[in-house]
């Protein structure tokens, strides 16, 4: 995606001190900046993005118009992408670049996925006008697209025109993590580091080089023999530094933090919360903004269809928990026992003919306050005490005597 502000191209330059932020906004493709698929080489970032994008994409769309819901769940008219792959791609671009796009086609009955490099957004700050230009291939002609036909999903925007990726805040942390990884790799790949001290002082450069090669050959064989004129002193990397690199989870924790995920979702251990608690945190805190970014734009461009996503499968309840909830619905007259048995998939063909299973039930212990009177209270208590074990007839007879 290119971003033109007042017809000025703000595409990043490699030597710009602010190029990182510009790259995230303009999304100039896969480059040295965190604005392309190369960022997915970082395992923590990959884990965070795949967790969020796949979870959001797996939640089906629902609408007051079934035809629109069907279209959103299978939006690609060309059938190149399934509904899951379509929305997973939309979310992946959104998380990496802060923006993602789709075109509304066939009169609102199909969507077309648009790569970020194919879309240019122009913003006139004096008038507040925004325009979109779509170019399918570099060899084709760019065309203006009406705003009403562009789905522009964005997160964390400074001007409500272009979004900013969570990766922007991770620049220093990810660079530090990359340096630590390279340091460990170099240590393990380079072998022995040290100084070979020889008591003779008249060695030529060629003799020193020959000794170095001979010692390397001996070291690689595992067994070496020398006299007291040669001494090897190993130069080791500071153990504290290596330990700090190996145990440093700071960058990983920051990746989880900026994406709003519980740390264990990207493989870090957390002794203070269970998996179920973490899933609830992810659902309540981290996923809500992403769901809102999608549904908000859809409802803005496809007005009147009341579009949202069904999130019930993110935290599936156990059979016991589900049954407990459904029983309370029976007791409060919301569902019949037959409907509950159908929901639990334990119904039998004969259930439909069972009158008791097809009745609504309610508790006599509840009543509207305005319907209660002193007489109702007295009758309720009279009914209660009439079931007492006391033989009231016998007491009455004794009193009459």
C-alpha cells in the first residue's frame, strides 16, 4: 500500500531515520523493514499473528440477512480462497501492516482480496478527502475505486486513515533478540576460540600460520600432542552474557504484550494462570479489538445487515458445564426439555411425542412483586405448613375437648 498525503509520496527510503514507521504505514512490500512476510521469520511474531488471525478467521459470520452471512463465509467469487483462508489473509496483513483491504464486487454479493502492495491511499489533509487507487499488476493501469467499494480494515490509527502495526513498538526488542540469536549461532558455529602461545620468538608469519592450521587439524581430531614450548589459552565468551541471551524472554514477552496475548500462547511458561484462564483473557481483551475492526468496517460499508461473528466456539464448554447451563434454561421456562436434549445431541425419535418433554417449566418460588399480596403470602404459608408432619386434625380435636 502506498500512502499519499497531499499528493506527496510518503513511501519509505532505506536510509531514512523514520523509515520504519513510514514502512508500516505505506506497506511497500517485503523489505528490510517489518512490513512484509519476512517478519514471520521471528517465531514469536509468527506464533502471535497465526494465533490471532486463525482464531478470528475460524469464527463464522452471522447476519440478519442469511444471504449476506453466506457471502461473508464464502466471500471469494472465484473460489480461489476458502472463507477461512480469505479472512486469515485479511487478518495477517492487518496484524503485520496495521491495514488490509478487500473490494466489494457483484453488487455486494462477493469480495475480492487485495494485497497491500496493490492499493494506494491518498489523503488530502485540507479537505479530509480519502481516495483509493487499485493496481492489480505493475503492468496494468491503476484505477480509482469508490470508497463505498473498498473494505479498509485498520488498527491503531493516528488519523483514522492509515493504521499502525503492533510491530512498530517492537523494533528495538526484535533487533535485540536477533542480535542475541546471531551471537549464539556464531559461538556454536565457530568452534574453538583461543591463543596459541609458542616459547620461540623468531617465528615467521608463515610458520605461525602453519602452526595454526596444524593445531586446528589436531583439535578437530580430538587428540593432540605437543611439548612444553606450546601452550593454548582458550578465549571463551562471557558466561554471564551467554546465560543472559539464553534466558532472556523479554522480547518474547513484549511480542505477546503488544498483541494482547497471554504469554503462554507463544510458548512462554506462566505459573500464575491456567490455560483456561489465559484463553479467557485472550478472548476478552486481545481478540475484541480485532473482531471490532472487521465487523465495524463491514457494517459501515454493508449497512443494514447487522453483521457480527459467532465466537461461541473459541471457548467450548465441557458437556457438564453446558448441561448445567441448559438445565437452568429449562427451570426458568426458556427451553423445553426436548429442545435441551436436541442441543446436547442426546434426543431420541420418541421424544417428540412425549408431552412432558415438550412443555415449558417454571418455578413457583418466583413471582413479580406487584402480583404479591398479603393473602398470597398467607396462602403460601398455609400451603407450606399443611405439609408439616404435625397432625393438625388431632390437635384440633384435643383443643375442642
